C-alpha cells in the first residue's frame, strides 16, 4: 500500500485563526470556587510543587494540550499568563492572567513591556507568528519552548532516525507570506516545511534558549480529531472489528497529559535542544495496542486481522480509515519508529495505555449525543462490515 507523509497530513486538522480581534486584557482573577473535575478524569495523584516558581507565558493554552499544561503548572506552583484570541474561556483551579490578541493579525501589543521566565508556544504553524513573537519577546523571556511536530522531517524511510535527521524543505516564494488560509489549501505540502521554518525562526530570535519539542500523534481526553479515540470507542462497541495488517507494525503516540506535564518540567529544568516526543519507550505493535485497548473494554470485541494487500484492494486507507496505523514498509518504514531516546533521557514518561484508553473513552462518552453520533476518524460501520464480509468470502 503506497502511503506518503503528505497523504497522512490530509487527515490532520490545523486550527483556524480568527481575524481582527481587539487586544484587550482579561484580569488575573481566580474563580470563586474551584471548577468541578470532569467525570471522565480520574482523581489525580498529589503533584509535588516545583523547587522554584516560574512566570510562564503560554501562547494558546485553551486547545488540546494547553489546559493540561495550565493545570499542571498551577499545581507545581507557577504563575501563569495566557495569550490567545479569548474564544475558548476556561475555568482554572487557580489564578490565571489572560491576555487577548490575535497573532494572525499581528496584535501582540499586550505582551510589550512584560517579562517572563519562559514562553511556551503551542499553536504556531506559520513562521511569521514566531517572528512577530520574537520581535516583542526577545530579551524578555529566559526560555522559548516551541511545540513543533514529527511532520518536519523530510523522510519517513529510516528506522530509528533521531532529531538530527534532515527536515522538509520549503519550496514556496516567501514563507513569511504564508497564512492559515494558504496552509489549509495545501496542508500536505506546507505543514511540515512551515513548521521546520518556524523552528529556525525560534532559534533565530531566542538563540541558545530555545527548546523544540516534536510530538507524534497526540491522543487522550480532549482530542477532537478522534484519531486514537476511534479504537477505544469501536472496541467497546464490540462485535467483529476490522484490524489492519498482521499486527506487527509499530505504532507511536503520546498522551496529551504526558506531553503537557513534561513540557512544564522541561521549562523548570531550563532544558534546551530538540526532542522527539513519541511514546511509548518500547516498540509497541499495532496488535499490542489493540489488545491493550481491548483489555480496557467490557464488550468482548473480536479482532480480524486483514492483510495490507487486501485492504489496498478495498481502498481502506491507513491513518484515516485505520487510525494510528501505517504499514511499516518502503518509504514509510520509519514513520512510527522515530528515536525518542533523547526525550526519555530528559525525563519524558508515559502513562499506561489502558489508562489512556479508559480516560479517552470516558471523555468521549461525556460529549453531547450529536457529537458522538459519528466518529471523526476511522472506517464507517457499514463500510467495515462490507470489507469484513469480502475478506471472509475469500476464505470459502
């Protein structure tokens, strides 16, 4: 089955950025009562306070991983400032200063004249966003943490490639003129190269103090893409489940909570450099992943492993129809085999797969019925039945 990194990017969502929001400040006011803990979130274990309290600026902070960063940082005793468009108000378990502006429109004035120990840049996929932030924050932050992506790499062929592997080359006219609109129009051609250039821009404005984190597929409660959620939800539904290949292909993912908490600890340690944030810390096969997810269900699903060649004949697509999975051959042999040794050595840890699966399914089941009506990733039920029936017919 021929699959490229570009094909996979077509199924990845890039958040929209609004235009024209005025830059205003929402005050540093703690909620009257702590927000209630979501029913799907297990009671957290006690979090030890950091040796030193940091002033942390988070660009973004209200999307997928951001809220986990905020809650963990507050529990660690840090002082938080968020800068974003103010379109996703949250309740926080402590005082959080919230500054509102729009990076797409160059509205960063509320950041001028301020200083922080660290800035965490979560949402950037455009180089001019980093440039504009650099112009305002240069010399005003002690460390700049840029959340990038494994999609920056030029090739997925090499198994075990580390952070020194070549990155994708931008071939457009002027990267600083690329916008969210042009990125959406050509996401498979621009996403990786623009992220790579954003990394370079970060190093330019914050030399010697930049931390670049390149996550793999980010999963867990709050993932609106359903690219991992499909499996806990589908296996809990039970019955005959289409499973891809022979189960030996390696998969990599990272729980958003593990990524968020490690990012804060990297700031506390003032660790700089480039790191692949991929887990777990061993070669997890697709079969092991699905069996681990199945162990967290009560429905007794029956897994049917269907060869890649037959899936190709049936036009069942890796990653889109079979989320989190790509055949580990040819040009994609190294796709889920990136080295994470440097990140693990820097303290990246991973919670059990069963916990991620249980919490993700519980989060999904807490959503409104209309949101749960159709998963946003994974093969449709009727199509799954058709493919399984066709596969069974070949055995008669």
